[in-house]
């Protein structure tokens, strides 16, 4: 496959994530104000999109509390710096089995299963321009934990997102997730332009070797718009890989905590590094208005 680099690249910053990273680095934002401030700093550094989770301000653990999402959304939209808001809708599908010998009942510690309407409740209330749709079930590298997304659940969540006028970002952790995304498009549950995030290197999804990456790129229909990332030390190499393969890029503390060995990063620093890589490849970093035009998004005013 010949290289077809993307000349106009948008950068997404995944600001905080849902893993237990706040205990590992004090640069990981926890409160709605900290997350909003870090998101705005990332936007000033060159991110056109900020992808946000929220955390319990007391414990630092992930939550899907709509009040925290509303506060975060209001803070970002009220800022002087423009940015496209992308809220997670991945919470509410966490299943932890009891044990290998007695899987049922599930372990209440870590299990959080919710219905489709509850999982997109904060999306309906906050109306971000984009929200994520984890397009399949997957074993993460975490004992008896399974990220659970059934076909019927995903169909209903996609239907509700589209009805709300929010662009789903398909999170593809493996090749089958792209296959099902095509089915959602075929059934009219996701409208053009289709937006995909290729999530590479997350155990036990798609490994981040370049053969697998290019296979996933090749599996996407013409006209789909995609971004890609890998985690840890391969975060910045994947900035280059994504651009060279014709895509856009994602960086941020959800995916990687470090600037270098033993040196903790901020979101803005990771975005600055990504901007440098994109520009050295001869491409241009585009801003939020250009992204809205490309993805046919409606800019939301502060409520």
C-alpha cells in the first residue's frame, strides 16, 4: 500500500481517562476544574478535540456522575479558548466475574452495568459535539474484568447518539469492532461522516505492530475519517504512523504519563510534542472550526 500522508491533521487530547493513573502522576487531572483547565491548556497547545472522562474528586476513581460531566462541560464551553468536546460514553459496561471457578454472581467491586439510556444520560444532558462508542466487548489485561458491549446495547446507544445530533466516535480496539461499525452504518444507526478511533496496543485488543495497524486502516471504507493512538512509549511513534497512513492523531494522559523515562508529562506538553512531529512531517495542524466543517459538527454554546 503506497503512503498517502494526511496533509491536514487534527489532534485529539485524551485528558484523563478512567484508569488508576491519578495515583501514579500528580499531573493527571481529577476534579472537573482540573480536567477543564488541562483540556484548555491542551487546546492552546494545538489540540482541536478534547476527549474527557470524569473522576470522583475525593477518590480520583472514574465515575459517570452526570453532575460532574455538566460542570466539566460548562467550564470548557465558558473558556475563552475554543475546542471540540468529546465525552466518553464507555462507562456502564464494566463486568468483573466472581472467579475462575465461580464466575457468577459477578464481583460487586468493579462491576458497573447500566442500560443504554443510563449510559448516554450525560450525553443527552451535556450535548457534546462528539461522544465515544466502544464498538465491541473486550478482555482487558485485568484478571476477571471484561469491557461489555453487546450488539443490541451498541445499536441502541448509537441510535440515541444519532437522534441527539451527537457524532459517535467509534472506538475500535480490534478488527471485529470495525466490522460491527460497518453494520451500524449499514443499518442507518450512524450517519456520515463516520468517525473512528483506532485504539492500538491495549491488552488484549489489537497489538500496535504496524502490520496490524495497516490492516485496520485498510479495513475502513473510503470516506471514513479516523484517528489512531498507541499507549505508553509508543504514543509518539504512533503520531507519525497515523499521519503517514492518512489519519489523525491522539495523545494525552489517558494513554501515556511520560515525556521520557521517569519524567512525567502534562497534557499540553504531549500535544506540543505531537504538533512538532506533525509539522516536521510536512503536514498542517488544523483547529476546531476546520474539524467541525470536516465532521459536520454543530458548535454548542454554553448553557
